[in-house]
């Protein structure tokens, strides 16, 4: 067992796997709607923040359909990217969409963030996009990301966040609570998965609390940058050199 393992029952992971299996084909459309069409820009911003070494190795946890994985692969001619996701259906789509020119630098695998089957100290960078709010035990996942990066390696997270401007915050949560489930029914005939997305955001720590979780995991230089008025945020931290 690796450090940071989830102390729970695993039922949360089963539910997440089931939900994302059911929306795998519509996943990218869902993300576009949730982000007000900004998700591509946010991913590109995340990649620009990483400053990946030319021959660097990167873990993309919760890679989904591989959108971020492909962006990272385009930045490293001689590096490697490992995309890991809990949902097999997502991995199938990610692999099918991977351009041939990236085949020699990208690997995909099914895996759980709390129990990564990866060697310690093996990546220059570990990142996740819209993943942490879906994990069963957040501190355990952060600890695992810290474990698998090399000393001095960096960890990045792009997540939906909580706007701090009062009026904007109210409008955003009205959209998430009332409108998004209705759009889900239009897309798929089922409000359930989209209602889960609203629940996951409510329970997820705000920007400052997530920063504290990074710090409590032993990461240094922890900071965050808000995007689009605080709807999303990029968090970053560094594993100590020794």
C-alpha cells in the first residue's frame, strides 16, 4: 500500500466511475457548458504555467478523454506523458483520439488517484484538471502526487472553484444548481450525473482551503491563480529537493 491511501470504503470511487462511464461520450460537451466555453483556454493556461522540461516526464491524473494529455504531448518532443483515469471508458476514448505522432510519448492507464501503481520519484511534473473534486480522499491523492514526482518536482491542479465576488458567486451557483441539471437532461435525458457535478463542487474546498491541503501534504511554494473571476483556479506546489 502506498502512502496517502484512502481510509474509506471505496464506494465513493465506485459511484464516480459509474457516473463518468455514463457520460463519457458527452464529457467534453459537459465541460464546455460548465466552463462557459472557457475550458480549452484554461487548459492551455495550465500547460503554459507548467514550464515542462524538454525531455520531461508528466503525469496527467484524471486524464478523461485526453484533452490535456494531448496538449502536454505537443509541448515535449522527447518527453513522456502518462494519462491515468479511474474510468475505462474515458481511457478508451483518450487512446482512440491520440494522434499517431504522439504514440511514442504517451501512455494511458486505468488507475485510482489514492493508489497509483507508479514508481516513486518518477515524474518531473504531476497535474490534474477537473479531477480533485471527484476523488474519494483528497489528502491521499495529493500525497500520492507528491510521492510520484521527483525531488524538486512540481504539482499542478486546475479545478472549478468558488468565485469570491458576492453577486457573481450567486449567479454562478444558481447556474450550477438550477440550470446545469436541466441541461444534463437535454443532453442525456438524465439529470443525475449533472446533479452530482453540482454536489461535488459544493463539497470541494475553496481556493484557500485547497492551498492549505497542498501545504499540509508537505509541498512548498504553494500558490494559486484564479481564472475567469474565480470560477476556476490553478494551484501549484513543489516537492522538496531532499
